[in-house]
């Protein structure tokens, strides 16, 4: 019979949570997911048990990785949220930037279109003058100076060369405006002369010219007004930021445009009466 065994008795417990007292081994039924349910003093023992059983450690690691991955899918990090906000801001800025970039040529084309309408209406008036002069000449040959004045003013207005640079060249634009103003003045003096001849005022040709000339003068006034409005919008865009920067970089030929200067009663067309 050998000497008595002085080693402490090792107890095993079927339920580690309820187990009290020291023990050195864990039951075979212990699983990795049970480690989180143990009190702290038993977790240390469970970790020792896992270290002694590498396969169980790998199982716990896999479970932990799966849990973290699932949590990442449910929860968004602050960096990800910041990235999303910045992306939305950049997209909105890009869309608004496209509108700003396109605004300069859009307003420029609108101003050019309005300028073309002004030219068309002035040309329409010029085309009516020869018939008007010939009709007046048949009844008032003694009004030679007035008739010559209208004819010369029309010739001068028609001789002014207008090209794409006219609207952005102050000197050329002023020359064009002065020529049209002189023609308007000569035409006004002719209409005053017509008042002296009642027979001329009742002429059928005059009645037709009256209707056409009234309509033309009204259209000239409207065309000038629309042109002034379009040019003001365009000039404001190319002279202010960011339109000024955009025009300098992308549209170097987009220069401010000239507009008509105010004259007495410029907002009202001439009162044409025969």
C-alpha cells in the first residue's frame, strides 16, 4: 500500500455556471458560445480550456468573425456616412455647375436672336420707305427737301455694315444706332408734311402704307425692348461671378454686348397718321 495521495481533489461540474469552488477541467459538453455566459472568474478557466483545445478556439474565432461581419452590415461607420454625404454634395455641385456653364452661351444666343429681330424690323421699315416717298412725290413735288432728306437717311442707314462684332463694338453699334435715329427723324418730318395734303391722306396707297408702317414701328419698339432685356441678362452673367470665370475659361469670345441708349419717347413708337 503506497503513501496517501495529498493532491487536492479535482471536481467536475456538469453546469459550469452553477459550479462553485475550484476546478481544473471543463466538461466535454462545453461549447464556444457558452463562454460569453460565464461569470468572469469562470471565463478565465474557459480560455485556458480553449487554448488546450485549438479546434475549439478556431470555432470560437469563426463565430466571432461571423458576428462582427453581420454587425458591420447592420451598422454604418462614421467614415462611411461622411463619404456618402460628400458624394451627394459633389453630385449636386456638379449638376449646378453644368447649369452655370451652359447659362453663358444660352443667354448669349438669346441676345443674338433679339438683335436679329431688331435688324429685321429696321430693314422692314427701310423697305417701306421707297413706296412712301414715291406716293408723296406724286402729290407734293414741292416738298423736295423733305423727300431728299428721307431718301438720304435711308441710304445712310442701309450703308452701315453690320456683322457679328457690331454688338460688342461700342463705335460700330453707335454708328448703327445714329443712322437709324436719323432715319426716324427724317421719316417723322415727312409725316408732318403729309398733313398739309388732304388728298394725299385719302389715297388708297397711303392707307395701305399707314397700316404697314404703324405695325413696323410697333414691332421695332418691341424688338428693341426685348433686345435690351436680353442683353442686360447676358451682360450681368458675364460680368459677375461665377459667370465671369466660366466665360474667361470656356468662352473667351463671350464679351459684353452693347445696347440702345435711351432717347426721348424711346419707349413709344412714332404716331403715324396720314
